[in-house]
């Protein structure tokens, strides 16, 4: 009842706030404030974003509240479901969800893990390294990654005397960080659509896929996290928060029959079909069709409008191959596996639609311009990526939702960056360099919360799948996340000093590895004394 009361008060304030004459920036940010408050108290990203949409509609139509009901759908929700990018994002997300469900239920990952860990000289390092590689292989979805790798590796971890908390850290660190930088995943359609929406009024041609690829070097949190895991495994580094947790005795394994029909090919071949299908579809489905035999043709294909069509066509091919190759000796039928895989992503589609709708609200309130004016008094333009990363990290950690943070901040950060850069008189070439850094900052900061927040779905699923308490998982993983976030902030500081993103991230990676090695040597010296 208290949560419902808070939501009701926020919506009522939306009607009367314009009559009180508050500053313009408060009016422009009011839907975002409502969304953030609701997400914080309910831990429900969809409810929070939906509350932000309703609050924005009531704010805009405060003189005629009844018309706000129609406006919610006619002006904000329904327009967000138009266009090839939006429709393609929804279809692709459902198709890849079905694909992930088929791969998970096929049992093909188990023989891969067993083969990787066979006859190891250092069973502990080999197993953790193998789990890391399996996590990279499950690039197509963060949540499925956590659930799958945690389930299949837990019995082996118990037998190898690895604590479940340490296993959960590896599993969680290769879920969202991998999906965020994988150009083929259940995230990519959302990421591309948010980029396109945020730069709708950009003074240059917007190429979502090209900007996404440019943002990867400017996403140091994800990249450093993916480097930190193998480094910590190789150096056998564990912070005190991790070392306090001990392994548990092995438990009887309850698995369904695998027989000779379950093998790695049930995973490898569909994955190859998915990747090759999407790649091949880009030049073939471009308008006009580009030359797939020339580098220029590929550049034109990836920078054109073929994205939603290529993603859907390639995912249909991958789904078809996974369905045909699904082993017949499984308890689950391919139809059931595909259905449950798609159903698991329905909440994500609702969040995505509401994020688009909230973006329409922000556009009408000119929120980007207001934030730009607010930040210009405190941050030089080149420091905006660091500020955006900090804002996204705080938002995602407090709400536990990377998608919620992306959907909330991307429609604000990109227009604000454009407005600030234009007001400072930056040339277009510098703006097109700054924008990918801001995109990477939103994605990286959002993943930080998804990676270590106690309210995150992947954090909780990683703990459950590996058999440890969620609170223990959060406590033991937080030092690793803090290390990656600290050096990500250093990388953004170097970018602000006009160092190229790839060089800034590389330098931050070298400093992080040196720090891990120094911490390990310190631990060893403490043991010997």
C-alpha cells in the first residue's frame, strides 16, 4: 500500500506541478524523477518507466487531464511501435529468445565444458577458465548465459572444490558484459533503437550500427570486466570478501538422459548459422544491394538501413537450424523450449516499448536541452562521458535494471550532449567523436548495476544457478566490480583529456593488470609473514 501511495502522490503532483511555477529543468526532468523513484521502491523497471510516461502525459496535458489518457497511447506509446527499427527490434528479440531457449535445452553446452576441463594440470584454473569461455560463447543473451553456465558448471565446481560464490562471479561477469558488447544478442536491437531515437535530431546522418561499433572501445567497464576475470583466474587473485567463502561438498546430480544424440554440434552449428546468416543478410538486404565481395560494400551495408531486416532474417535462419538439430532424446520438445525462451523476453519488450514512449515524452518536454544547460555550468563538454557513466552506474545500481537505466538515460544523454556540443561551437567531426563515448558510457554504467546490484535479475539468477545466496554473491563480487568501475572512470578521464578511446581503455587495462598483480603479491607476502 505504501508503494501504491507513493506512485499516486507522484502522479497527482504531475498535474499540479506546472501551476507552482518550478524551474523549467525540473518540469523537463519530472518524468525521469518519477520513473527513478518508482523503480527504486518497487524494483520493477517496467512499472517505473510506465509511471514516467503517465507522469509526463499528465504534466503536458495538466489543463485537460482526461485528454492525457488518449495522449499516452496516441502521442507516445503507439508512435513508438512504428517504423522498421522498432518493429524489427521486437521481432528480433523474440526470435533470439526462442533461439536461446533451444540452445539451453539442447544440452550441447555440457559436453563442451566437460571436454574443456578434461585432464587439466590445474583443475581449478581450467574449470573457471572453461566457464569463462562458455560465457563468451553464450553471447546471445545475458540472462540465459547466467542460467546456463551456472547450471552446467556447478557440479564440476563442487567436485573441484571451488566456492560457489567464486563460480557465481565468473558466471555473472560473462553475462551482461558480454551481451552488451556482442553485436548479435538480445540487447543489440534495443541498443540500436535507443541510439537512433536519441539522435533523431542530430545534424549528421545517424548510422546506429556504426555508432555502436565505435562505442565499444569507449565502453571500458564491460571490456575491463571481461579482462579482469581471466587475469584474476590466472594470478589466483581473490579479495578478502571472496576468500571468506568456502566450497561445499558435491551433491547428487539430477540430469536428464543425454545419450549419444547430445553433443557440442547442437550448439556450435546453430551459432555459426546465426552469425553467418546475419552477416550475409546485411549486404543482401540493403537497399540497393551492396557488393558482399568488397570492403566498401560491407561498410555501406552496416551503415545503411538493413539492420532490422538482417537481424530478423539471420535469427530466423539460426532458429531454424537450432530447431532442426534439437536432439530427440530431451525431455523438453523444441516447441516448448522455443516458446519458453521467447516468453522469458516479454518483460524486456515491455521495458523497451515504455523506454521508447518515455523518449517521446522527453522530446516534447525538450529534456535534452534542459540537461545540457544544467550540465554546461558544471561540466565541460569533453567530461560529459565520465558524468554520464557515473549517472548510469548510480541509476542501475540503485534500481538493479540495466535496461531501465539505458531506457531512462539514453533519451536524455544523447540530446543533451548534442545540445551542449553545439552550444560550445564544436565542429561536426568532434561531435561524432564525442557521441560514441557517451553511448559507451550509458551502456557501461548500466551494466555496472546489472552486474553487481542486489536487485539485478542477472545477479540473482547467477546466484541461484550456481547454488549460493544472492547476498553472498553480491558481497563477494562487489570488489571486482569496483575495480573495473574505478579503472573505467580513469579511462573516461583520459578520454576527456583528448586521448583516443581505444588508447585510454588500453592504458586503463594495463594499469588494472598491474594493480591486480600488485595486490596478489601483497596477499602472498601477508601469508608468508
